[in-house]
């Protein structure tokens, strides 16, 4: 190769390197340090995000932007990795000159000398501050109560899993404020919310720092006290809580007096807990025991506590009776479906219905779904009953089409056990073929908690979508959903949980607005559940929610009742869905 050819090749290589450097500086935050970590180069983006001038950074080490967030072990592991000549990748929280914090997705590449030892490091970073803020906001909403800032039910379950996993004895106390509804209804939701906030503050003040205090909904709180074995110790703490909460509350210059009813379950670990019973079952059982005891405390007039005893659990006998008779309910034709209409919030046109299971017990009459559906779940009967629900809803849709009833689709709730069945998608397709119903007329609703294995979930949902079946995430916002997996799942719709719609009437709109904006950005249809008044409807319309259902429009109706409802109210059909 001639000198001219060598020079030409060298110039070409230099130009290529210059182009790479230009692209890197334009797209990323770049810094170069010598082997001891002293900065000898930063690009403009590094200066912009750190708010330091170049001359302020050159000659310094990265401690100048250390936020004090990460542990010494974190940085020790990082230096061990790059010091051994390996590339390190991770997320780092830094501190800018003005005291503000920012997050960067970081890749550190060591440059090695002829002996394979690093002589300098190139750090390539990307600003992920907004992403981390959004993740933190979603986590906060998922694990903490927005009103009291106490842990919520999700966090409570996680904490109890840890307690049970560590085989620690604990007192589980279920607190319910007496006559809170009266205060809420007569003095207004604002006063009620302030009372709940002050209750949370007082509980934190009077209980030991080791106590886990959560708000599980409404005026209900659950307290977990570890290493409590004796009934006397638990009773003393319960009496202290009751006495403390009887002291007056000052709200908006008015004095309020409340009392509380407390149910106590003493959890004592034993080998059967982890070997024979799933942790989830143990958690459910212990909270249920405390809950039953609390209701007995209320029956005694409130303002007292009650320990769970075998006698109190006689209520379970009804549950066992229902469980036995549920085994025959399907073959005895005791189940029916009611349908709650769904409407386009901007045109008042009907778009579809949600199919809801009802049980007409021959002895007890109409049984609440809240009572028998958990039993179906526990016994596994939900699989066969769930299959019946899907086929019945599809058959009804076909019948309505023949009659010219203007309903475009029926939404059916799917249980976790149904969804986990490897033949689930195949069974749904078989039902649609059997009924000869257009797959687009069926929408299947799953909950966030069912999406544990994203890969498997995607396979099932994709099989359904390929056949034309619509799917939605039900009760959205009550679990921890990551944007990273939601955007990759073939979901058509997000259904906002009715608890958040209810909170809107009390000025708590942020969760609903966040879900609507997030869902619309991912091209999902948004359905609001539990619309009960015009104020809620107006806010949802203002936020751009697509569809809704609730008692403001109609309660769930039997098929013929629904047909009459549509005819009497002359409700038009929606011509096209905003898919």
C-alpha cells in the first residue's frame, strides 16, 4: 500500500470518527475521565443538564454531581466492573449545580492500554428524569393512599407476605370508624377527608414506629404489629387506639368526636403456613378474621374491640353452605346474566354492555356477587361458570342482533384461573364459532393483577386479537401497571376503576386524568366505571374519556329489561367505534 493510499485511508477513518463523535455529542451526554476518575472532557449536553460550566467540571471527579442517593456499595460495584475492563450500565441519580436532581441512563466504557488495563473511561448518558418521575408517580399511586399517604391494600399485602415469610407472630387489627358515613354525609366530603387525614396522623403518633399502618379504603384502616403473641398485649394496644381516637378532632374550626371499632386476629406462624397453604390464602384468612371480629365489635355498639374466636367464625358456616350449593347451581340453572349498558360519553349513544353474573338461590334468594364470586374463585368453579358466562353472553348478543337491538358488543369479566388455562383462547374461539357470532362483538376484561407473566399474557391476548376478539384491562389503576409492558400488549381498552370515579366528586381527579392521558397516548379506548352523577360525567367528558357506565345511566338489567330500556329511552346506536 502506497503512502498516498495510507493517507487516504487514514483521512477516511478520521472523518468516520469525527462523524461518530458529532452524532454522539448531539444525541447523548458525554464525559471522559482518566483512570482515577478525573474529568478531562465534557460535551455541551453534560454542561446543560448539570448546569456547570466546562471549566468548572474539568479537573474534578464525578463527586461534583453526586446526589448522595446511591450507596457506597453501588459505586464500589461500578468501579470494580469498569476497573476490570468491563462495560457498566445502570441508572444514576445526580445533583446539578442549582441543587436540582436528575436521572441518567448511563453506560461507562473503559478504554484499555496495551496491557489490558483501563487508562480512561467514556461515559455515555441519556436523561431519563421524566421517565423516573412518571414511574415514581405510578408507584406512589399503586402502593400509597393518595388522601392519607398511608400504605394502601397493595402495600399491606406485600408487607404481610414479608411477615409471614419471616415466620413472625403478629397482631392484625382491622379498624373501622364508627358513624363516619353520618359525618361524611352531613358535613360533606371535604370534612370527611380531613377527618381521615387527622386519624392517620394520630395513629402514627400513638403507635410504635415499627407498626405498619395502612388505609384499605373508605374509613377502614389495618394495623400490623409484629411480635405480639398474647391477647392481653393486643387488647392493651387496641384500648389505647380507641381512647386516643375518642379525643376531639378540630376540623375547620369545628369539633368532631368519633369512635372506632377494632377487630383483632392473632397470627401465629406454624409449618403448615408455608408448606400446605399459599401465602395469599393465609393473608386473606387473617384479614378476614380481623374483619369478622370488627363487625362483631360494631354490633356491640362500636367504640370497642373484639378478638377473633372460633365462635365468631360461625358466620363461615353460611359460606360453606353456599360453597356446597354452588356446585349444583350451574346444572340447576340458578345463574342468570344482567347487562349494564355502556355509552359514548360525548353522543349518549349505546356502544355495548357489560355482562354481570347473578345467582338466584332457591332458599336465600338473590345472593350478592361479592359473596359468591370469591367462593367460585376459591373452589375453581369459576372456570366452568366463567365458560358458561361467555357462551351465554355471546348467545344473547346473537339474539339481540336478530331482533335488531342496537348493541355492538358484550364485555365479559375473565377470572385469573380462567385466563391461566392453557386452552382459554381456544375455548373462546370455539364458543364464538358455535354461536356464529362476529368476534368483534365480544370483549374480554382482565385485571392488572393477572398480568404477571407478560410473555404468556401477550401470547394469549394476541391469539384472541388475531381472531378479532377485543380485550380490556378492568379496574385499571388499582394495581401496579408498567408502561413498558402495557404498550406492548394487544389491549384495546382501559377501564378506570369506579373507586377513582367516586373520588373525583371529592376533588381527587389527578388519578383519573393521569389514566386517561396515559391510555390515550397508548391509543387505548377509555371506559369509566361507576358514573353516578352529572358532575362525574361532566368531568370525564372534559378530560376526554371515551365511554362510560354506571347507575347514572342504568343499573344492570335482565335482557328483556334492557331491550325495554333502550326502546323507552330511544337510545341510538353508535355507528362506529373509535378503535
